């Protein structure tokens, strides 16, 4: 389709806006100074490492297509002797932090291994590689094209900025990289009539072969081109920058045939197109072909995905229509740029959401989009969202680190790539804020349980409150009572998450946890309201830690009148009826009983009464009365002391009943109660049941779940009861049945224990 001329008024508006957008000389000037300083620092470090060579700049800071946000590409070119590229980069990495750099990231799995680092002073991103001579020659070629005509540089910077704003840069997301967009610009300027730039590789030049091992084998590439461009005549093309920009988008959406032709500036001839099927690499109709001008094995569009190509073409078509109609360059940019910065990586089945959340928590991770396993994708992709580019850059330092069995290959990504992945498989979204809040709630629950001293044995029920012998409810953890003759009812547990999905964004679970904590707090407040009036009335308490030893139980039997059958059991195994009887005793301070006075002496005979007593007799009678009064007082005091001692003993007995020692085992009633010692022999084959791989996975799983071992426990236990059914289902050996586990006498003993436990209700 032919290009429709643009209205002059629209074109004037467009050119004015483009001129303003290119006026960023101050920012670029500061960054150029920073780039020169960084090159000198790295060059000095290479000398300290006794390396023979020199550090050079290449890429956008060398070819002229730099912007205010461009990264700095530097390369060491020189002799490396027998050292590998990875070894040399590792030596540099150990020294860079001391020289003012941070966020040192190793990217050793790429075709060209490199280090990514950030300059603290200028906040500039730096890519550092070793002996990438092809990169330096590519930069020289583009720089030479920029020197032919100013419009080459200006158009390249505009297209590069446009692609970045639309998140159309990056081979990891199925798009083109920045270098490929610059090749598109130069090829277009070679094709437009009349041409703005000639084909420098199609003219006579001095040969400059370069050896390269990027693809494994040693390749020799011709990198020569015509460099004396000052001798060339000026282009007769007088199109403005705005018209060239509009034609650029129109050319690749309406004129260029991506199914048949290749963007090949090496072979471009005026008025012709390059057939992509005649080039070095095999291709097909659907694959785009953007040939590197020197490395003929490199198709820069080889990794473009179907969605990536569609997005590029759609945005180019939209920009062409907008510029032709309005001339507003700013209107071609996205109106709602993304507020999150994405990074993605492929993961194995051993990687869990919790592992990724914890690994990237320190980098202000906002969300994790985790693929649900469906069995179709062997290595699915997880997406991580960060609040800003700085956080994402710091997180990139985790590149090539291991999580479980997976080495992370981190790539910058976009919202568009996430949408494309969601269309292919299901994802679960984990918000870091929700993850932290749930972790704090669970930590608070664990801390609350650790503050309780009462330990409840499995299979036993805990009373919510205990009424002490003095008549009020003691809310202390030590005073909690237990019913040892009753099985515990199954406790309601929070819904369990599937394996590997323990921390999803589940608001319902979070609400259940908060509701449960609020109910527990309300119960505590209600109990305390009942306790306070009793305490204020002067109720007595006891110390639950002052438990009586089991051998002192007989001393209390004669002080504590009870049913004879109840007295046969120690306090830890009294029937529940006795405990309830103890609980229901009224609160009262014991009142001491008064002894009846001795009966009065019989009346004396009238004759004796009338007789006058002598003074000696009166004195003796007086002394006798005093001695009787003294004896009476002593008897009264002794009775009071005995009753008080009985009360104290009763209190201690109740305490022993409610707070049995932690070391006291749960045994059957009667004097014959005891433990059953069973020896279990391992007669399994000497060959391990699990192979080393399965055993390692089981150990890692146990280590991971040990972090959450006490999360769902409501109480802590002082002892554990193991109930198992023993069956003799062993196989025969040499045709003979193996000997029984227990003898007949031992089976009789076990049966007697079973009958006794049934009677006790255990």
C-alpha cells in the first residue's frame, strides 16, 4: 500500500514535538561523563589483575543511539591466556564492590557471558563482557551510519524510546532487542527513496576478519565496511524527521513482506528486497528474519513469538495512523503505563511458592504469580512483580542461584508476557503483604501457646477452667484440670492447603484465624469477670506447683472422708464424679466447732454447803479452777490447730488431684498397674527402603514442614500415647513360618492388661 502524504499542518506539529523530545542533551552529557569514568575504573582493575589488554565501550554509548536511560556496554579486549571467560569475570566480580559498584549479577549461561553491575554514583547500569570483538565492530558500523546523516541518529533514538515505552524490547518476552530495532531503522533509511543512507558493506572496503566462538565452533566473520563516509555526497532525500518516522511505521506494517523478505542491510540494494530463504540460516514463512550485519548465523528475530510479533505490528500500525491523523508523538505512547515491574524465571516441580516468596522478600516483592501444575508444561514460568525498577534490579542479583534443584534464570518481563502465559496455563497469585500478615498471625498464635505452661497429653480433654478447693476459678495455666477417663473429642482444624501451596492469597482462611483468636479472647475475658468478684471477696488460692508425691497420698486418706472405692485410687485417677464433688464445695472460711462445757458437779449436801470453808480450802479451790481453765484453753487451741491442718491437707490433696506430676505415667488402676515393655526388632532387609534420591527429598520435605510444626497445634503435650495394632503378617523363610512375636504366656499378660484397661474406660 502506498504511503499517503501527511497534511503540512499536522507534520509541523509533529516535527515540533519530536524536536522537544530529543532535547535531552544535559542528561546525556552527565551520563557520558559517568561512562568515561567507569571505563577508566574497569581498565585500572584489569591492570591490577595483571591482564594484558584494554577496556572499551561499545553499544549505545559508542554507536550514538544513547538515551537518558541507556545502559553502558563495556568489554575487555586482550589476552586471556588459558583462563576461561567465567574465571576472568569471576575475578572482576570479587573486586567490583570495593570500587563503587553494587548489584553485581553473573549471567554466565548466555551466548556471551557477562557481568551486570550498577554504578553507585551515577546509578548507571553496566554490562561487562570479555573479548566480544564482534560487538565492538557492530558499534563502529552503527556509529559510522549515524555520522552520514543526523536523521539516522534521531530516528533511531525515537524508535528505541517508543519500543521501550510499549515494553516491546526483550527477546525473553518474544520481542526484538534494542540493537535489532536500530537495524530496522538503518534498513528502512537504505530502502526509502531517495535513500538517506547507502549500504556501507556494499562498497569497497578494507578487509577486517574477526574470530568468534559464540556458537561453539570457531567462526571467521568479515567485519569490514566503508569507513570514509565524509567523502560521500550528501543524500538528496529532504524528508523531515516527522515524515520519516511516520513512513517507518507504515513501511513495516504495509510495505515490507515479513513472510518472504529479510531485514538484511548487508545485501540491500536500491529498489530490491532480500529473499530470506537465500540467507545462511534455515527459516520458514512465519519466522521473522533480521540478519546481523557480521555474524551471519545470528537471526535477531529468531526468538520472536507469535504474540510478540502481533504486539509489535499492532503498535506500529496504531502509531502510523495516530501520527498521520494528529501529528501528536506523545499520543502514540501507552496512556496507562504499568505500575509494576516484572521478572520471570522457569521453575522445576521442586520449587514451591513459599521458597520464592522467602527468597525475594528482601527485595520488596509485591506479588508472585505461580503456575499451577497441570502436567503439560515441563518447566513452567513464574512471574515476580516489584514496585519499582530499583527493587527489580536488586532482585536480579539472584540470577543463577539455586532454589531446591532449580537454577534460576531471571529475565526482565512485562504485563503482556504474563497475560500471554496466563492464557496458556492456570496461575495462583500470592501477595507478599498477605503472606506477611498470615505469618504474623501464625507467629502470634505460636507465641501465645509458648506462654502457656499447661501441657495436655494426647487423647485427654482439657477443662476450660478449674474451681479450686477455696471456691473460685483459677485462670492460671498450671491450674487447668483434665479428665483422664475420657477420650478427647476431635478438635476443629483450619482447612489444609494442598502440598506446595501453604501460603495462598486466601482471605477466608485468614478470617477464620482472626475469628478464632477473637473468640478465645472473649472467653478469657468472661472467665476473668467471674474470677474478680471471688478474689475481691477474699477467696483463698493454692499454688499448683506444690504437688504432693504419690507416696504421701495415704496420709490424706484419713483426713479426707470419701467413698471407700474412691480412696483406692491415687488422685490422678479419681473418678470424674469425685472431681465434680470437690469443685462444687461452697466457698467458706472454716468455722471452728465449740466444745461443750463439762457437766456441772453434783450439788453438795445441804449440810456441807452450809459449812464454812476455811481459807486454805478456798485457796485450793481457786487454784483448781485456774488449772481447769488452762487445760480447757489448751484443748481448744489443739482442736483448732488440728482442724486447720486438716483443711491444709485437703487443699494439698486437691492440688495433687488437679496437677499431677508431668512424669507420672498414665497407668491402670490398682496396685498392679504398670507399663508394658515391648521390644521391637527390625528384621527388614539390609537394603534401604528408599533410594538416596527419595530419601533426600523426604529429608528436605521434613525440614521444610518443621518450620510450621507448631502452627496448627492448639496445645503442647507432656507425653505421647502411641496406639498400634500388631499383626504377624511376616513372610515365610525357607518354607518355615517364623517364630511368633510373643509367647503364649506373654499374650495372656497382654490380654489381662487389655481387660483391665477396658474396665477403666481407657
